[in-house]
C-alpha cells in the first residue's frame, strides 16, 4: 500500500484542513516535553506567529534512563488540548502503548517514536484508528524497514501515514545522530507518503538545526519538525537541541527563502 509503483500519485494527509504532502509543506514545532500550561501555551503562540502549522509536545516520553523525566502523561495531553484551543494549531504527540489510545481522542496526529518503529502490535492498533500517524524512522532501521512499518499501519486500513527521517546511528558521535538527508529523495522514489525531516533529533545541537532544516526544505521534504523551548537551558528533555522562539523565527524566515528559491 505504501509502494509508489502501485500508487504513483503523492498522498496528501489532511489534518483538519492542514495539508501535508503532494506540494503542501508543513512545519511542526514545539517543545520536546510538555512541562506546564504556561510553557506549552506560550510556545504554541510563538510558533504559530512564526508560521508553524502544527504544535508538537511530548506527554509520554521514551527516555533512555528510567530516572529521567518521563513526561506529564495524561495531564500533558490535556495541556496540549488547551494549547490547541488557544491557537487553533493541530497537536502532535507520541504514543508508547496502545492502552493509552483513549487518551488520544483529541490528538490530531499520533507520533510513533523511533524506539517504537518496530513495535508491531502498536502499529497494528494504530492501523485500526483513522488518525494521521507520524512514523519516525528507528535509530538503526533501513528505509525498507521503515516502509514495512508504515505498511503495518496501512494494512489495517489507516492510510494516513507521514514518514519522518530523524537521523540514524552511525560511528560519528559529534552529532547525536547522522541526518540521512538522501532518505528524502529515496523515500519519495519508493513511496507516495509524505516525508518530513526532524533536524533537532538528527543533530542534537541547536546551532545545526537551521542549516539542516534548510537542507530538508531544499531537497524536497514535505515538512519539518523542530523542537522549540522557551528556556532551553532548563528544559526537562532535549534542551541542547531546542531552539528559542526567537531562533525559530529566524529558521522560518530562512525556510521561506529556501522554498522560494527551489
Ligand atoms: C521526540 O520526538 O521527542 C522523540 C523522542 O523523537 P525520536 O523518537 O525520534 O527519538
Ligand atoms: Mn525530543
């Protein structure tokens, strides 16, 4: 179902009027983790003013250490819904367990994180919903494996899948991951599904986000996902890769120029 050979036309995923794919470009922005009402609504207003089309924020966080902040969980989703009401931005948040699905009723796009890309039971459960799914590439997964995971969701009848390249693990530790930028044209060749790039997790460094976001826009990605925090130095997760709202304004400005030029 994901194969371009059998479906030559680009899929446009429609998130309550916000379109992505087939020429529609979308910018998903927000903090790694929802931390408080003031934080998420403040960031939502700033990213919307800058031109973001969707708000992201983690409520259930897949942290490497069990002692690290695990997210605000159901309360975090409630705050995202408040931010949606305050700004009109559709909300994107990660699911880690299908038992949590009832909490995602008002979530517009359900994210499957890199660590769950091959959690096939979770993918099958999401295939039974009709919500758009943002499927992130696993830390060490091939593009074919990513597409097979999309297939798990689509096989259940949910064809609203957005793919996300978020960097892969290589021998190079200078960046958090290595952004596989050629995944964008490769996926566009292999599949009709929209492809977004996450330069925040790919690089792990706020100072590299601007150039990698531009690279994504230049190579034909259908969107980008960027972490933005009001106070990156004190963020409860992923501070070093998070942009301030002012820095995000600058990235949006540059993205507009790159998109106009290509
Ligand atoms: C995230 O988007 O905050 C996240 C945990 O990303 P990934 O699954 O790509 O590491
Ligand atoms: Mn993060």
